[in-house]
């Protein structure tokens, strides 16, 4: 009886029948593959078209692919491994047949679109017009557009590729999907790439059909609305680190400012006052002095918006008013700012290891030894400086370790394995802004050109944040902030009435 049902499903030829029987058709391959495709795709023998492999049973749902490029080959391999029967349409099937799995049928385009109801269009936009001769055969079928425009094409064409395809084939239902999934993710499995498949179409049934196929292939479908959203979906692969632009510019700006400040103090000041040539410090020493300053300020900027948001909520007495746009964007970029802080911290550690390798450092050691001999000094040992350097290095290692912990736990693969309490404990309790191991001094020789030491400036922002967080720990402010974040409002009282059989009066609750 089950064989007869599957035979009827394979023989369906209309979209309606495909939708009605879609649950039974698509669920069968999905149940056969446990773990949502967490294993790599299929064996090398299938990719190399080993003729010894058995053919896919005819009862498997049939899917067509127009195109024989890299993405079409990866898509065919994924569909075959997911239990679908794949028919590939190519202009030269003899030349491309060996590139596809042996279980996939590679034929001419006219034959490939005759029986499947779902057809993936894996060709470039400029080749859409060559498919117009297949208009009669494609009528009433679902066309899945997987193409992506170039940046130039996206700017020139005000119509998305999917909308352009729909205008060429008005008798078909066009669905935009799988364009944000790379060929590598298709071949290596969803867990090695992005799992989300963005889907948009003007027909709800067609979106449901493609969504079921995406789930069967091990991906997570995400409904993006009508076909008008296709242009926005096609723009996603063209974006180059959209959420990193502001943090990177901020980091570069801080680096330039601190580098110029250190250059004035460590290079320009000795040259002007003592006529000493210290320009050799520019490539390494000045950079190494600048890196920790940028790292500490960037880390402080991760915590500062939270302090500002808490102060704003206390002032307003509610959490239901939107933050200003600048603060909202700042809160959204905290992860990127923190990772850049870790990057500058790691660079500082590497540069510090390279300091003893400098030739100038060797000259300084020789000059110090010669000076010690000439001055008849048998021992140069300053207890205070020794302890200061030991503590400085120890605190630096601890700071870098906690910064690494902050960066690692912010990665999605690690953060998903933690519950919210564990994540907030690591992010807010373990990794606190730590002050650099520098001594604030009032000696005149430390203020070159009347400019304070660099680390003195670096300490200002972390100290302000630590002081503000200490104030928020006061019982009066902590209780009020907790009430606000649980829904309490200063000027609003919502009245709740108990059921009739439990009425004891009117109860007022602050929400």
C-alpha cells in the first residue's frame, strides 16, 4: 500500500497535487537522514560519477536544474544526497555529465523541464532570455532563482533577478531562494556554513514547497515576504562587513590619535629638546605603546553604552522608551568593538615579544654595561622597578587571558552552548575593564611638552566606567533599576481586576 502511495506521488504533474502530497513526499528523505545533515555530503565516489552506484528509485521526488556551473553541481549533489531525483538541463550534456553525481540525469534543457514541478534556475541573468523557448513547458511550474548579481549590476538594474525572471515567465511561479548559500556549504553540509535559506515569493504555496525542500536538505528556511524582497536578499552577498564599518573606523581613528600622541612624546620631544634621533622607534616601539591604549579604550567602549543605557532608564523611570539612535547602534556594535579590542591586545603581545630582538635593544644593553664599568658600579638593581615590571607583566597576561575569554564566548558556536546566566556571567562579571599596569606620577620629566603619560589618559575611561558600575551597585539604585527592567514604570499604574469569584477589591500593579 505504501509503495502505491509513493508511486502516485511520483506521478503527480501539477502544483496542487505536489502541495497536497508534499508532506509525505518530503518527509521520507528527511527521516532517512538523522541529525539534519550534520555529516559531510556524500562519498567521493558519487561526486566522481562512479557507475557502480545504484540508481535513485523512481519513487523519489523529481527536481530539475537548469545550468551546469559550480553551484548547479553542488546543488545537484546536495539534492541527490537528500533523497531527490535530479534532472539537470545543459546545453552540452555530454561534456558536463561526468561532473555531476551518477544518480543525477544530465540531459538537454527541453527534456529536463518536462516532468519536474520544481526547477532551479542556476544561470546568470544575461542568459535568462535563452530560456524563453521553454516558456510553454515551464508554464505552471515553480522556478527557483538562485542567482546573484554583481555590485555593478545591482546598482544599474532597479529590478531584481527574480523579478526579471518572473516578467519573462508570467505563467510560472518564481521563488527567490538559496542565493545566500555558498557552493561550499552545499557540499560540506549546513553545519560548515550558513544554515539559513532566505525565501521570498508572491505565492504562499510555492514558498511552503521550497521551505520543505530546504528542511529536507538540512537547512533552515526563513520567510522574507513577497518577491519584492528579492532585491534586498540579492544585496546581502554584496555587503562587505556591514556591521564592522563603524567599529573599524573607530579603531583606526583611536590608533592614529594615540600614535600621534606617542610620537610627539617619545620621538619629537627628544629631538627638539636634546637633539636625540629617536625616529627608529616609529615602526616598533611607538606602535607597541599605542596598541594597548587602543585595546583598553575599545574594551571600555564595550561597557560604556550599557552604563549610559542604565542611567537613561533610571532617569526616564521606564524601559519602554526607545534609546536614541546613536546609543542603539552603539549597543548593537559592542561585539565587533570587543573583538577588535582583542585583536589589538594580541598585536601588543606579539610586538612585546619582538622588543628584545631589536638591534637597538642590543646596543642599549652594551651601552648600559659599558656605563656600569666606567662608573665602577657592581650591581644595578632597583627593587621598585623590578617589582613594577613583574606586576605589569603578570597583569598584562591576565588581562589578555580574560579578553580572549570574552572574545571566544562571543562567537555564535560557543555562545549557543551557554545559557543566558552563564553567558552574562562571563561577559559582565569575569571580563571587567582592567587598568594598565602603569604608574601615575606627578614628576615633571614625565610630562613632555606638558603632555601627561599615555597610560594616564588611557586610565580615564575605564575608571569612569568602574566608578559608574560601582554606583549602580548601591542598593537604592540597584533595586530601582531591577524594577524598571522587570516592567515597572515611574508614572504608570496598570490596574488588574481579579475574577468575579475572587473579587476582594481593586488591585493596582506597577508594570
